[in-house]
C-alpha cells in the first residue's frame, strides 16, 4: 500500500508569509506525528495526534506554529509569519496507535 | 539523548568491513529503542528495534546491542555495502507519551568501495 506522503516537497517563502504543510498518513493509522530537522541537526519532535486530537503539542517552537488533523487522516502544519530560523525539513510520520512510525519524505521549507 | 550541535559525527569504512555506530540516551526509564536510516532527501527508514528487556537483537546483517547500565546503544552492520551509506539515528520511543520519538544526534556512515 501507499506510504506516508507529504506536500509540497519543497517550499520557498518570504519572511513574514504564512505556509501550510500537508501530510497524508498511511490509511488506517491512528497516530500522526510531526518532526522538524534543521540543517546538520537531528530530528526534533513537534506534535502528535491520536485521532483528531493532539494530546502533546510540547514540541511546537512558538505560537506561530499550529497543526490540525481532520477525519482522523490528513494533517496540516501551519507556520504563521515565517522567520528564517523556521527553515528546515518538516517530517511527518504515522503509526497504528503508538506503534512503529513510518515517515514521509518531508517538506523542505526555505524562508528567504 | 537530545540532538545538539552543527556537525554530525562521521564514520568512514571500507566496503566489506563491519560498522559500529554508537548512541547514548539519557532517560533511564526508556524501554523501547529504534534505529533509523536516513538517505539524502528521504525520510527516516526503520532498521531494527529493541525493548529494554533484551540486550541484543539481530536482523539481516544488523545487530543492535543495548547496555542499560551505561545507557548505551550500538548498531552493528556486517559486511558494509555502498548502499548502507546514510545517516543513522537512534531514537527512544516514549510509549507512555503517545509514542513520540526522541532522536539522538545521528551518525553519517560513508562506505568506500
């Protein structure tokens, strides 16, 4: 079956603009996770969903970051008023309950 | 452990040699660990996992060792191949926190033909 997909694969934006990043999890997976990978860094947890609710948002760097999930499926990560330090690869993963996570290819965000 | 720093540790090996990649973790309560492989431009890919009630687990050409006393993991790759070139991450899975992963710094493995 299809894996986790993310769109767009690349996004270039200007400082101060809002961006939306999309994640389509594996069908039937109940949990969805967002991570961020900055250049030369490891992966940093941002937020996770169980169904449509987000029990843990502790990794979101600021209130400019938000995420939602609808229908227990697609999730959108929104970054408002983007800053240059937001430039990174944003990775989404999904799993059944809290099991093994399967990652998408990521969205590379560049803020000019 | 947490990921800090600008430069990934690098391991360079000759094709056919064995590789050992190390990882330290910080939370003594962690009970489930996973190794991921990340190739350039791709998302992390599962390699092997281990639970804290084990100290060794073997897969195809890979072995993970867990030393809970010193909070250390290692990934051993036998007969390393050019296709093994990638960045390798260990991760702690916090199952009591929804399964979120806390990743180590990562090690870049370079295989010379």
